[in-house]
């Protein structure tokens, strides 16, 4: 492995630093860390499935923690299965459902799903399943008529996320469920809610949904833990073979410190919820429209207004390449990410930006910022002051090259 | 967003990205050539001022739409070819560029290749369309690097077609 000392030295460190890459990684608030600590050091470290005092004690804490964890969703803790995160939840929702229900062989997803959904369904395609993708409009919202056309008696599951993780568009999930259940009550509906949870109210009890994905790190909790809601009576099988313990959809997932951290993150995220989300939205609008109006040749990626999730900012700066944008931002202390090909392993622009019809040079110039309650107004102002300089410098390097 | 890998750039890449040398369009250039495609998000343009008697590059500059290593590679090439004869410039390999940059991450080697491909395109263009006399040392066949640039442009077209993008 190559060391990056020289890079870091040349890069330097900005006096002001703003972290807005919450989509790709997060630190946890101190309260979350404090909630996790005793499970590493003092109690609840035993296996909750083992019959001794420490096991029983852990089991008691596990039950208590899980009750707290699911409280905002208005469901029974028994229907919420702990997983190692959204990727595993989404894989189980597609492949684990297929494993347990062999009669129907068609899977429908939207074209802007998380890659863990897209790749899971492509895997099933290699196993002889038929895969259909629902296209989206230029604002990233799915075409419900198309869903109506392609859903049939062969359909096993329809997977449509609640909010998009990259461009923030909120899908008409209620209508999706209506269309699916009108066709046939046995067709399952799954929704990846990881980008929406904690940013909008979700009452799973009132939604006739079969499966839903959640992730701790998307709400400032620890990485490596998430959940899958499975409605009572829906058949699913685990994907990893191994010894199942208290949790029955994923082996070795009773990681109490992570579960406790997840539960604490949920508690904090839902504290003064309405106020929290309205101030987050205000801050987001300040950043999104501030950048949009001050920097020429800029496009907003994703839906706007009520149809955009509260923490999402995604813009394309024409004439800038995204990887260079992230590096230049970094030198100015702004940590963010891009959907450009050059910042990815596959050297192709993000499938989401492609799905909403962005031309390549528009997709390459995209920048994703997510904000959280840990960001301050002063930080947003710093970004607004700095970004015009960043974009101007990169556009100067592009110069007269015609895109 | 989609999958990523860390790109441990060298100090030199960051240095040239921060302060690109020989940046900008040259109005009195003898020859200009561009390589790459907006679909790949990877384009380099070179401007060469040539002393036509000595067949020497007296001045050169670049523009780049691309990632940090693309910008650094293009800038590095303009430094490397300064005061070189066209033949000497022609013989610069992507490996020479990568070495001068202190090594590129493996996935970014194509940035070095694209820079060399663009340079060779400019030199070939000079001999075929301006001087209209092809020297012995200039191969009739396209070089690997020239082909690479063309392949990348071709691939971009194919991918664009596959994903229904317009270029």
C-alpha cells in the first residue's frame, strides 16, 4: 500500500473545515459514543443467546434497546431484524426474499435505487429472473404509469426507495403500494428507507409495506449496523449461512455496542423532530439555492420543494470535473463527494445522474453535499463564500475546451 | 453514491494541481490538438509553438477537463517538452510522464496515456497538415498512445449509446 504522507503535506490543512460528506461516512455525536462505551467495557458484552447470568443480562439490554430503536417507526421490535447495514438489508430484501419464495420470477426496481438493490437484482437476473427497471422523470421521481404497465402476476417484489440517497428525490411510495396491492396482494413491496429515515415521518404501521431498509450511519449512528423491517407473515431467508442466534436474518449480528449506538442515534435524531427538520431544511435551502443563484451554469440535480429530502444538496457545475472538484474543495477544507466517473472505480458516471437524463459532462460536474444537525449556519456561509472561487479556478483550467 | 477507491496521489500531482504550469489557451500556437471525451470526463488540449527551422518546441500550454491527475499529467507534459525537438517530444512515454509525476494510482494510468496521446496527435497534425512533410522517425501507423486516445473516444461513444446519453 502506498503511503499518502507526501500528498497530505502538499495538500495542507485549511483553517476552516466543513464536513458535508455524511452520505459516505460519519463520525458520531459524543452521546452516541457514550451510549456505546459501557457495552465494550462493562456490561452487555456477552452473547444474548447463551444461558448464563451475563447472557441473560445482555438479552435484557438487547430487548430494551431494540424497543427504543423501533419506537419512531410504530412497529413491534419482533418485525425489525438487525443487519450489518443497508447493503445487507437490501440484499436480503431482494435475494433473501427470492430464496424463500420460488414461484414468482420477476423483480421490479426503480432505475435510481442504491447499487445494493440494483446489483442484487442483476444477480437474480443471472439466476433466471426477469428484471425490470421503472424509469424516472428528470426530477428523479418514478413513472407510476410505467409501473402499472410492467407489473404482472409473475412479479415477486417491487423495490422502490423512499428518498434517493444521491439526489434526494422522494418517491410516491403510497401510490406504489396501492398499484402493487391492487394488482395482487401477494406481490411484495420493499423500500430502502435509509436516506429518508430520520428526515421525514415514517409510520410503518399505516403503510401496507412488506419490507423496509434502515441504516444507522445514515442518521449519525455507528457504521456496520442497520435493520430490515419484515411484515409478519412475509417469508425471507438469510443470505449468510452460519449460526443464527437471537436475530434470525443475519448471523453474528448481536453486536450490542453498535445496536446501542444505533438506538441512541435514533433517539437524538427524533428529539424535537419537527423543529430539527424545519431548521435542517432551511439550512439546506440556503446552501442549495445560494450556490445555484451565485454560480452561473449550475444545475440542480433531483426534485425540489416538498419532493426533496431535507438534507440533500446535489448540483452540477458545468465545465468542472467532479473528482477535481472534490480535491479542490478539500484543499479549501470542504469535504464532499461527486458522481463523476473519475471518482469511481468503474470510470462511469453515477447511474442515478444518467437515469435523470444528465448529459455526461453534466454528470461529471456533479457535487453531493449532505448536511446534518452537526453543521452550523457559519459553515454553510463558508461553503457559499468558497465555492464560487473553487468553480472559477477549475473552469479556468477547462478553458476553451468545448464539452 | 457509487463505489470508490482511495487515490493516493503523489506530492507532485497535488503540487501541479494546485499550481498548474503552462495553463491556458495559446493564441499564436503553431498547432493545437485535443484528445479524450466529455463522456469519460477526461479531455486534454495542447497548444505548441514550434520553431519550424529547428523543429523545436519553444513554448507550450494546455487546458484540461478532467480529474486532478489529468490536470497534473497535462501540465507535466508541457514542462517535459519545453525546448525539446519534436522527435524528442514524440518519444516521451506515458511511463516517463507517470515517473515525473512520482507515480500515478493504477486506475489513473490512462491519464498519462491520454496526455501522451494528445501530444502525439499534435505532433502528427503539425507534420501532416502544416509542414506537409513527414519525417522518417514518425511512424506511419498510429502509436499505442494515439490508439489509446482514440479507443477511449470510441468507448465513450459506445457507452453513451448503451446508456442512451448524448455526446
